[in-house]
């Protein structure tokens, strides 16, 4: 199965779409439009966000997935897939609570905020 998504960096109040300094880190807002799901999750790279590493990612909203809930996969210790990637997972709300695992699922756009280094 193939994974397909596009990432759009969202402008701040000044129209800037590049990461900006917040203390010792940079922060960027993005819309990730996942058009094809895989059971292992959509792997999003720090470079897709203009970053070289990722320290924190939050979901700020989602659309188009009334029957699915997005989440960010972490290990039992709270780490992401790596220091340069994180995974978006989609869980079916059909009573099975199974991870969405096929390309026939509807598209879902997820707004995230990521902190890291450039």
C-alpha cells in the first residue's frame, strides 16, 4: 500500500510560513493532507516542515475524517518515530477501533504545530 500526503506550511499573523524562534527552538504550523492511509502510520519528516529535528508535535485540529480520529504515535517512553520524523495514525471509530490500513479510506487533513531545530 502506498502512502500519499501533502504538507502546507501555514502563515502566521505576519504571513510568514518559515519556522520562527521560540526561546531556543523553532515552531512551525502546518496542514498535512493525508490522501492515502497505511496501517503503520503516515511518516512525516522534519524536512517537510523546514526543520532538521523535531522535539514536540501537537494536533491542533482535523477535518474530513468523521469516522476516524488522528493521533501522533509515541513509544511507551514518549519518543516519536525518530528525532527527525513522527507518525500520524488514524483510528477507525466503527466499533473495531482498528488502525486505518487501506488506501480506500477518505482523505483527512490534520493541522499540527511542531517545535524543533532548523
